[in-house]
């Protein structure tokens, strides 16, 4: 289990990625399609063409870390996609990697305190 600072963002690629791509190819995709610098420590998630494999790439102080999860049955089903990628929360990443169907899950509205105006 990773413990991440709250400043860490999670980006999910919209397009499926060939599983034969290595670190350098994924880093190039991050720079070209995401317009992000992979050295900032954010997590980048790529799904395979069949969506049965998810790879998470991030920079950790002195090198890249690439993890792979393969579902033995079923596919990864993210909730939504924007133009080229979407930003998801860490909790949504854990649910996605846990095999939950995020396309039918819905997030409840976030609670925020009401400001009381001075009289």
C-alpha cells in the first residue's frame, strides 16, 4: 500500500496502451498526451487494450516505479474520461485497482460548511 502526500495527483489515460510499451515509451506518452512532467511525483495509470491490466507509473526520488496489476477475471472499468486523460482521486484509484466497476459507481456530493454571514 502506498502512502501519498495530499499534493499527489492521479491521472488515468483515456486511450488504451500496448502492453509491450516500456518505461521510456510511457514517459513520452505522459509528456506528449498529458502535457505533464513525470518527475513531479504524480501517478499515471494506463490500461491495456483488453483492460485486464493496469500499469501505474510514478517517479520516486531517484528512479521510476512501474507497477502492474492483472485481473484474472473481468476488466477494469473506470468511471469517466475527459479529452486525453482524467484526474481521479486516490480512493477511486484504489477502488479501480480493487476491481470495482467505477462506471456505475457515483460519488456523493462533498459536504462543506455553510458560512454564516455577520449581522
